[in-house]
C-alpha cells in the first residue's frame, strides 16, 4: 500500500535480501518509510515476525514504526521485537535474569532514583560537600557508555570519590535487585559470555534492523554486533551528517566504519529530499561539505528553488528577539501560517529567556519544548530565592530552599531544630538561625552552629551590598559568587553545570536590562515582581510557536524556522570539550547546523547579534563562520545597505512593548573604544564596533544614522577632529549628544 512510488535507491534498500546493508539516509529522504517497508518485505519473503528485531532510540519512534507495520501486516506486527535498546534489553533480562544475579522481578532505577542513591552515598562517605550527585552520575554514565568500569577512567577530578562510591552504588543496586539504565545493556552483554543464554541469544533474531545508527554508543554497537553475528543479516540506517550526540556517548565512527566490520555490506545512499526546498538544501550542503570525516553525499529535491534564506543582524539579543517576534506576528497576521507551523531554534537553553519575553509582548502563543521555562530552572529559582530572603528576612520558604544551596552541610535535622525554635519564638527561620549561631537553640552541636553562623554572615553581607547601592545585576553577581554557586558549578565542569552557569549569566543580563530601564535605581522587590509576572504567563492557545534547542529538534520539521544566535562562540560553540579535540568539536557543531537548517521546509531565517550581555557586560559578537559557508545564490538580498543598522528594540514594561525605545546601555569599556567619553549631564552614544564612516562635517537639519539609536536630524555641532560632537534629534528617543565619528551621513552624502 505505497502512497507514492519509491525512487530507485529507496527501492533497492527495501528489496535487499540477506546480508549486511548500510543505508545512508540524508535528512528528509524518507528513511522511516524505507525501514518499515523493508521489514514488511522480509515478512512477505518468509521471515517469521518473531525473528525480527527493530531497534530505534525513542519510544515515540518505536510506536510509530509498529503502527505503520500494523497497517501493512496486521497482527503479525505484534509478534516483532520493536523498541528502544533499553526496552529490548529489559525484555531479554526478564527471561535470563538468574544468569546475571537478578530475579525476574528486578526494578529499574530511573534518573531520580539514581540521584537519591548517590546523594545518600555521598553523605555517608563525607563527600557531599565536595561534589554533586549529578556530577558523580555523569562520570558513571560516560564510563558505562563505553563498557568500562568508572574506576578505570581517571580524570584527576574527584577520582577518590568515584573509587569509593561506585562499588557502594553497584552493591546497593544488587541488594535492591535493581539495575540502572546502563546496566540494562551491560548485563545483556554479560549474557553473551555465559554458555546457555549465549547459545540462545546468538540465533534469537534472524534479521536485526537499527535506526539512527550514528547515535549508537560502543555498548549499543557491541550488542547489535552480537545479535547479528550468526546470520549477518544486519540493516543499519543513519546519517553521519546528523551525528550530534557525542557529548552523551554516541560514536559517529560506528556508522563511518561500518564497512570495516562488515566489508561485504551493501551501501545505499538516499539523497533525494522530500521535505525542504532546494534553496534550503543548498544551504545545508554548503555547510556540511566542509566536514572531512563523513560519507560524501548531497541532498537534492524536485521541488525547485523556494524562498531565499534571510540573514538578519541585530544590534543586541533584545533587537534579535524583537525582530523574530515581529516577523512571526506579521506571518500570523498575514496568513496562512498558524503558530504550530513555526519554530525558533537555538544552541543553548539560556537563549530562550529574551525570546519568551518578546513573543509574549507580541502576543504570540509560544512554549519552550524540552526544557523548563527560564524562570522555572533550578539554578534560577535558587538565586531568586536568595533575593527573596534578602528582601524579606521572614521568607521562610526561601530560607529553606537556599540554606543548603550549594551544599554546606546543613541537613534536614538542623532545619527541623530551627523550625521548632521559630515556632517557639514566633520569629522566622532566619531569626532562628541567628539564635542557633549564638548557641541559643537546643539540640544543635558546635558543627551545625558554625555552619549556620557562616550562612547568617553570608546573608548579612549580601544585605550590606544592597544597602551600599548595588544594582540588581551586581547583587545577583554577588549572590552567585559569595554563596559559592559559581565555584561549585565551575568545579563540577560537566555539560549540565556549564549550561547552569550560562543560565545564571543570562539572569544577570535580565537584571542589567531591568536596571537600564529607569534613570532611578531599581529595587530587588521591583525585580522580583517582574519575574513573578513573567513566569505567571498563562498560555491558553491550542496552537503555539515552539522554542527548543537544536538537539531536541532533530527529527522534527516546520514550514518556517528561525535559527537565532548565529555567532562565533555561541554557534558554533567554541568552548573546550572533554575527550574531543578542537577539529572534532567543530565538525560536530557543523553537523548541528546541518540538522538545524534541514528542519525548515519552506522558509528559513537566520539571526545574529553584534553584542550580547554576558554576566552584566556587553561583549562584541562576530557572525558565525557558518554564515560564510552559505552559497550566495541561496541568500536573500540584504534589506539594508551596509551603512545602515537595525534600530534598538523597544523596552518591555509589564509584558508589553513600549512606544519609546529603551536607552542604549553603556558598553563595557574593556570591550569597546577606550577613547569614548560621557558628558556629566548628557551621555554620548557611539556604535563602538569600528564599523563606522568618519564624517568631516555636518549640516544643521541633515539626516544621520547612529549604530544603536538609528536615524535622526542634526541640531548642532561642537568641536573638531576626533572630539567633534553632534547633538542629534532621534525623534521618540529625544535629543542625544554623539561623537561625530560614530555617525553615518552628514556632509558625506547620506540621503
């Protein structure tokens, strides 16, 4: 029941008989359809349904595969082994549990169970203040993905913790008749070393088919090899150009070197794309062909050219978010686009915050997918709780959240003593902590009293910071630093910890924007009110624009896609990675760009900003090197000439855009021109990135353009040479004094 005929390559893959087969399936080339029809053909040719194993990476993909096979084969599909690696191995372990020290009723520890167990073991061993449970589990996971004991993979960081805690962790699992996710796979591999189960498993499956093979890790590859060793009837489908999960153990070489382990494998390339326009495919091909470690292939389509790709440069991340929100609002108003047909993709979760705010201001229904809303993330809630406690010493819920964040040895027993003292005195928990620090709370020894004393001093010191006139942004920086949050996350060094640091930096940026909104000092209480309103947005629309990281977007598609943050250092990310050299890391970033671009079906918009705030400072950003890889023929003509720049985004007040654009923030002096000055009564604005046209003279009434403030009319001119200043009327922004050398126009011929 084929809806459309297969192309020649698809047909060859479907009809392949016995023997190893590698299908290199580019993005949007119909690989799932090919895989499903190949399975159906095997059954039609006499293969028993129960002898077919089809493995994929998500339950959703497995469910879709089974649904399609039911449509083709009816009840026969129910006899097949279709599932993820973990579900398949769990099913096998139920049958052979006794051979690996388990009973058939073994339990599987999920992520939360593992965290609780490691947390308890760290407390028992006294390591709980040195390292987080998540960091320890990450070390376990990375080693087990490679099939090795974590104690044999020493990095110098927390090795003593791993050597002590790992055997205790495994002993506790055994005691509770439990396995973690990695052990599901590793224990099935153990079965192949035991004569009786190995004899059965070696011939259990007549045909083995694996989807997304480029995402397999070493253990998964070993499993596949074992299952198919006897028959060699192994079909793998994948795309090395979409291998983007090295950070979680995926080995792209499993696909690249497949013909090394199976030299007689038939190789079929699927390059005809049924998703995107040729313009979008040309852009994807232009980026990915720069990678050297790949199978050569090039996507093409019969659809024709399509809309040119737009590349938009904003002044900063707010201008970028404003442009995206405006563009989506316009697309929805003009039709026929619906919100569910639009996606915004980004490299890191921290980028979602400013996008969420501007989409809300544009009344665009939107949701963040695969991650919590910015203000719901743990590290953000922790810092907000610190601010609440600083603003309100009686905020007991805030006290309980942060008294041991980061871990400082103040446990539940100590907090319960404080609760009792609080009830007795009628004061808050912070007041009770002060009493305890002075030895006036019964039941607390010297050690907890000392720790409470240090916490009270931390809070009092932060209150003094506010009293001395610190801005909201500076207060947050002090909270992150003095509390030990920054040091703890930097010491962990895991991918998750780096992401949490990025999110905290974005919170500082949020506060910096807030501080800049008013000439009067902003208060912590006002900032907390803003946060509360932002996080309380109730989205009721049935259809929504989705925001997600590119990693989460893999396998999805939309008619209209925005990719934000196309800047070197952000995308591609240029930070160092464990067990990956710089060239390999850049190749993975390029594959990530390829995945992002091929999510778009009809229209693609790429955006970047010239500056971004990071930890309260403005940093100059260079355009992503990937933009230079795009063929010129697939790009739209720039909407603005080089001499003109994007006007700043209006500020957001109470969730709405205001008609008056926000004042440009004062750039950090270590980032921009050191010679720029500010008058005591009127700030002098300048673009600061060196991209300006010196002007020798200005005529009163002439039109000029400034890099941040936009277009205006000359009112007066004073001084000469590099110190010449011009008073410009920028309309709704008002009159501003600007260094002449940072203006476009004047007598230089601007029209």
